């Protein structure tokens, strides 16, 4: 005789499952399939705020309102140029991208740490990556292209003394060396080391620049 409890009707049993939810089952159970169709904008991303323009620097807003970037005049390697520049544009970008002075490099991503962007501005070597183009209105600029085209003895001296390997840093060294020789026609080794102290070379050609600059100095002084 079966016991009483054995005769009770069986409860409906849940459907057999493999124990592994399909992706669809998981999403359904979590309520995500239905929710997905009603999803709004992705949280954390705001539509473009028209009022953000008020955060722009005032000079840029003024230039934009005028409809064109302000124009500056530059004399680059003896040629006169008039060029429109954005208020935040670096001299490096202006010279390289608008006037085609491709000798000017960027070995430190414009952090003012390498000297590869050096040009001569009104007789002084400067880092063009840290100089705003708008500040240079009316200036005279020399780049390595101009120094090479002028036949300056530094070029031959750099070649003869193996001053470059990859050459990426070389235009900056040339500009700094030229500015040194312009103000000091007979530099000592210490003068050269001090002047070139801000120019970095990944290929470590440093030691070769000293005889090169001295050779150029001798040539400029009539070979003495
Ligand atoms: S790019 Fe390095 S100092 Fe200007
Ligand atoms: S020659 Fe390569 S970085 Fe100077």
C-alpha cells in the first residue's frame, strides 16, 4: 500500500534545461531585449553644446567672427610672405605646412624639449614649436633650407664631419650653429657646447658638431 503522500498529484516540473542559458534567454530574463528597443542616447555623451563656443579663446572667436584668420607678414629666407594664421597656430606649423619649410622637425611633439624645430628669428635661435606665429608679424626668419641655399660653409662642414646619422635633428643644429657663428665668429669648444646644449640627437652625433662648427668658423674667417 503506497503511503498517502505518494499519491498526491505531481507538481508540474520546470522544463528540462541543459543548465546553460542561451544568450537570448539570458537577455530576455534580464529584461534587456525589451529595454534595448527603447534605449535612449548613450549615457555620458552629450550632444554638442552650442554654448561651448563661449569657451574658445577670445582671439579665436574674434577671428572667426571676422570670417578669416588674421594675416601676418614674414620674411622667410629672404622672401616676403603674407599668410593667414590662426591665433593659436605655432610658427612651426605655419612655416612647415603653409610655407613648405620641411626642414623644420618635431622630435618632442612640440614640448620644447628637443631643438629640432629651431629656426632663426630676427637673429636669435628660437623654438618654433613654442612660438605663436601671430607674434612674429614683421619678422625675418631663417631656416635650414635658406642656410643651405646660401652656400653657408656649415653645410659642407656638417657633411665632412659626419654630423648626422638619420639627420632628423640636423636642421635644428644647423640653425643654432649658424646663429652662434653670426654673433661669435670664432667660438671656443665651450661656446659651441653651450650654444648647442638645447639640441638633442637620438643618434648621439654630439661630438661631431664641435669640429664641424669650428671648421665652418675657419671658412668664414678666410680659412685661418
Ligand atoms: S619640436 Fe622639440 S623643441 Fe620644438
Ligand atoms: S642624427 Fe639622428 S637624431 Fe640626430
